[in-house]
C-alpha cells in the first residue's frame, strides 16, 4: 500500500490485525518517508536493522493470534527518552553519542504493547525551548511552512506526525511542550496528570513538572497510546502515582450533552491574535452545537504563571543538570588544567546558550539570600494557581482556550529576544504548574494557513473526559485530517 502514511493509528491497527498489511511493510514504508523528508530535521537517529527486527517480532506475535491494539504500529520517540537500541542526546552536545544501557519506562511500556520504534526525534536541548531552535543538531521545520518553527520542545515529534513520517510519537510536557507544538503543527497531543506516566529514563529538566504523553493525529489515537504508557512505576519513579493504568478509549463515544466548558476570561484578552481568536470562537460554537454549555470563568493568576514557572523550572534544571560535569558520562573537554577547569570547560562546551541561561537563573534564585525572595514565593503562588483551578472546576467540567497567543512564528524571529519565547507559554503554563491533564486539538487555521490548536484542560485524572470531548469535536470537524501540502 502506498498510502499507509495517511492512516491513523487506529486505522493502521485494524489493517494489521486483519493482516491486510504486515508490520514489516509498515515499518519499511515509514522509514522510507523519514529518509525522503530528512530536510525537516525531525529525526536525529534511525536504525533500519533495529526497526525491522522489531517489526518482524510483531508480525510473529500477530501470526500467533495476538490482537493487542498497538501491535506492529510504528512510533518514534522524542530524544529525551533513553533507549538502549538508539543513541540518546536530549538535543545536546553534552550527550553526543551516548547510549543508555536500558529503555525509559515509557519506551518499554510501548514496546511491550507491540509498538515498533522508527527512531529518535529532534527536540530543544534538554527540552528547554518553545521553538525547537535550541537543538544542538539544528532546528526542526514546520511541515506547513518550512520557514516557520514547529513549536517546542517536542517539535521533532510534532513535525514527524504532521508530515506523516510516523503515525504517532512520544513527547514531554514541562510547560506546554506537547500541547504547543501539537497546536503549531495541526495534530493532537495530550499531557496526562502529573505522575500518571513514569519519568524513569526521561532525561530530567524540571522534575516537578516533566510529564510524558503521546502525540498523534486524533484523540482516538492518543487514547490508545495513553492507555499503554500510563501506570505506576513505584520501584523506579517516586513521583509515579499509585493508580492503575486504565482504558482511555472507553468513553470516547459518550455524548457531551450538558458538558460544562469553562472559558477563562484571562485567556481571551488583548494579547490573543485575532486569527487565533476567530478559530477558537468557531470551535466553541461547534461545541455548543454538540450540546455543550459554555461557562465564563476566571483564572486570576494566569499572568503570574510566567514568572513562577521561569523561577521554579530553571531552579530544578540547575540541580538536575549538575550531573553533567564530564566525570562519569557525556562530553568531557579535551584540554584542561585541573578538575575545576575540566568542569568549567566541559559545561561551557557541552551546553547551549538557552540551557546556560536557565542554569544561571536557577542557581541565582536558589542562592543564599534569594531563595526566600524568589523560589519560596514562586512555590506559594504555584499553590494558589492550583487552587484557582479547583475553584473553576466547581463551575465547569473542563476548561477550553488557546494553546498559544499566535500561530507558529518564523524561524529566527525570536532569536535575539528569549523573553518572547517565554511569553508564548502563557496559556499552557498554568495547567503545568497545577499538574493538570491538558491537550491540544486541531481547531482551524489562521494567518498564512497555519494551524490553530484548541487547548482543553481537565481536573486531576480526568483524561478520559478530555479525550471524549476532543473525539466528539473531531467527529464533527475535519481539521485533524488535513495534511500539509506535499506530505
């Protein structure tokens, strides 16, 4: 079949189980597409022999009658997850050539479910960025317009799925890094409740915020993937929640009559681009036609999420990245005078500008005399932001709004102004700070024909309701089915 790449995960799964195609055929098809579209910069590592061996193993399981829903389905992993069969760089020179002796829990769970790994995907260095321009291995380009960014930090994942180089991909969301690139590339992505997916084997950025999740074309696909990758991991991740995995597909087709959708007034102010607002207004009207009820709510500390996040996340990053010192693994400077000189030169050579900026910021806010003034205050406001959401959920079932203030911007447009990237996270940061589940759903197109994403936020452990709301919207619209020209 020459059009395999147009199939969703669910459609591909059905054909694999019906033996209309084999896992090996599917793997070869997507490997060829990845090679054909190398100019996007989405993939950092591909190993055809490893992928085809996994595909043949999946075919053998299918031949024995195994009907697991993800068996034989190709997937690619963000290069922030360690993998024993592929190198892991986290988009950084610091880990150039590094190979892990084990797989991350998320990778292992999807492998156990039968997924076939196509390779590793480009990302902002150590997942720090909103544009995927901070990778040491070059920027990723948006398939809808190669002159624009795909979003970050999971930009390689979003671009690969949007360009039909992979049916699905893994991503991580610290402050919006699944939702924002999904919105910019016109695909569906979900970040589960903090702690639902194990962080073991995920190269750490900010440990109290990092969370894994799937990125695919539809809510149905995300539900299938999320069902496989979530679940407790008590022996290896102390932040993993003691809550059993569940089937997130079970409520997809439930009606949404009477669903109360909260619309935060703070999300629809002057900073929202007119084209984005027009698409979102149309999406919310579609929900009303489906029987949902719109309720105006307030999240009064929305603007405070930016300074809070950019104190807490760099503080945790400065601690997590202290392990990269050239002693045990990773890059080591070739020429140095003593141990201190080796530390300094190794970190100066290995880290990029944005990573250094965040390490310096984090070290400052944790230093004596500033901890109480900055870090402690930020943690207090973080709790207040979480409380704001709990007050809002007394009035509504889910919350809807923009993912980002604008569509994807041009490559290099924010190059001299890192604060512009930070400000673009204003709508995704509150949910991340509160640890809530959130997702992006394709909701139309804006300036330059670029995709616009609708953000849906739910209360803790309410992923099934979010996926249901997204699925019903996608049954009534076709934005998620549209592909960039040439792909």
